[in-house]
C-alpha cells in the first residue's frame, strides 16, 4: 500500500510540475509576496478561493482585492467600485509584506489530467518491474519502442498539454 501511495504522489508531482498548476486541491498558508505592484502572481496558480490577505500585518477586506478568472493574479482594488476609473490600485511597497492564504487546484480535475497521472503511474510501475530498452546508436529519437525510454511518457504529456499554463512549467 505504501508503494502504491509513493507512486501516486510521485506521478502527481510530475504532472503538476509539467502543467504548472495544482491538479488536486491544496491550501497554501501564509505565502509571502513583495508589494509595490498592481497584482500579485500566486506561486500556485488556479486558485479557487482566497482565505485571507494581510498587507503590512493588517487584514485586508475581501472587497479590497480581486482574484482574476484564471486564479493566477491577485489585484488590489483601489476604489470602492470596480467600474470607477483607476479601480485597480497598488499593493503597498515592501519586501515580503503581503501575506496570502488560499486554496488552489481543481474541485474536479479534467479527465485528461486524471488519465495523464494514471499513465505516469503505469510508466513508473513498469520501469521498476522490468528492463527498459536502450536506444541503439543507429536509431533516431523518433523510432518506436515497445518500452518507454524517457522519464515522462509522451502519452501522459499529450493528455496534460491542454491544461498546461504557458511559461510556468
């Protein structure tokens, strides 16, 4: 049972690293960010909800910030309404002066992502259980092999590609 759990954890880590986002659901507590910007780019994108935000040690009202629809950026609201001019303000200047706790990931990950993780588990299981073929000198990288010769299977990459965040993985 512990071995299966290790494979599941390793496969999930590989998949999350590849797509640049959390696939399950995880809470990130008290992450520190620098101020003086219009928005904060969360380290673990695909945020579902913001639990709390502290600016210079003071709790920020939920009406004073806004999470963008992708769950990647946390904007500071500078005025009382989103429709006013200069609605987005700036986080106050400072080093590690913004503290954010939030929940990131998917409530229900896409089926392709789930299948991608299963493909990685299958690959990890097979490479542990049997011998892998080694590419010969006269063969090119495009030749077909019945057994995988790479760390992240192409089949898993193809399943995970549609949800990958560009520039983060």
